[in-house]
C-alpha cells in the first residue's frame, strides 16, 4: 500500500504566544502564509495606497462621527461613557483634525517595510494604546468598534484597488491579499490586549512604556501628513466632499472606466511607467525577506532587538 507523505506538525509554544511578540508574529505569518510575495506586493503597491490615504482618512472619520457611541471617544476618551455628547462635533473640530493626522501617519506606516520587526511592534503598540495602557492620558475604545473600523478600512481599500484602471489583475489580487493579511494581523494584535486568553501568563508580560503617540522605544516612527495632504484635506473640508471625485479619466486603450469606489480617482496619475518604477529594489538579505516561489512555513524576519519578558515583572 502506498504511503502518503505527511508534513511534520509545526510547534509553537502556547506560553510564548502570550508573552513574546516575536513568536506570536511568526505564528500569524506562518498560519496566513504571509511570505516574501506579500511583502513585495505591499512594497510595490505602496504608492497606490498612499495616494488613497487623505480621502480614506476623511471617509473613516465621517463614518465614526455618524454614531454617538464612537464619536464620544473623541471627547471623553472612552466609548463606555454613557453621558451626553457634543452634537456640534464635526470633521473640522480640533480633536478630530488631530486624530486624522495620526490616522494618516498610521496608514502611511502600513505602507512601510513589513519585513522589519519594528513594523509589527508598532502595530502591537497601537492595540495596546486603545486599552488605556502606555499613554499619559489613557484612551479606552471597546473592541467591537475596533474590529468594525478595521473591516470598514479593508472594504474601502479593497474596492479602490480592484477598481484601479491600469493595474493588472494579478497585481490587484496580490495587493488585496497582502493588505488583508496585514489588517487581520493588526486585528489580532488589537484582540490580544482585549481578550482574556492567556491571563495565567500576565505576570510574565512586558510592562508597557508610556510614550508620546507615534513613538516606539523613544524613537519617532510616524511622520505627520505632508503639505500636499494637508492642502487636500483643507480643500475637502471647505467643500464638504471628496476633492478627487471628478478626476476619473479614461484608460489609454479601451472604454472609459467609471470607478465605483470614492477612492479610485486617486489613481489618476499612476501611469504604467510609474508602476514599473515602483517595483521593489533589491536589498541585503538581512533586511528583507528573500523572494521564494513557495511560501515558507515560517518566514524569516529581520528582527530588531526586542526586550524579552522577565518573570515576575508586572
């Protein structure tokens, strides 16, 4: 009788999944087959995502301000607050403009190099900051609102990418898949701060540092929006609508494409030559995942020095 080959079962230590971020990220990468192909798709597609960020930020905050339970977090720093909310809170309110700046910087960070452990450290820190830890002025946003906002962002980005008039379908599919994996890993790195799984290891977890927003280990890693992004947002605020809604142009060969997504017009200036120029450059093997025709079982990540948990530190 023929014997069937059985791949050896991979092992991940349960304790380390809750106490060591590097182990958790490796597990998530392995399970989702997040490989060098995804990294290349994100790097080569970064310019397309960045073109969408200013309008995406406005769309997200327009959505958040439609509900009192999410809007109250911008005044009270907690979605569990059940008192009255300022009905005059709008997209031009100072606290909303401040939050928009950080969402722009966060989305730009998603377009950086995911082969570096710093990338995933910051995504984990974003999760931690929303449960009232690591901040001088705590912020408490309940998980239900986090999950639905991530899904909303993924939905808008997916439609915009698939509506791109020039990107080939394989590029679209690769970018959508890679972004989906990143967003779901971000979702898990939120959930790990909310759910009670692994509470028996709580004494072994690292004590969060209190740092200004946009910093990691004392280093500023988020940049504020550029002047051009600010100008775009100011114009949007002045007109009360997306300033790019009338910029759709016909494809060079073929019928006019009328994008359904409110973000699609941002691709107006993306030519095929720019697309080729955006291909990822070769970097040393120790700084990025090397391309592989088959997703590795556990992709190697160039890791920065991550402090290891010390038993008894709480």
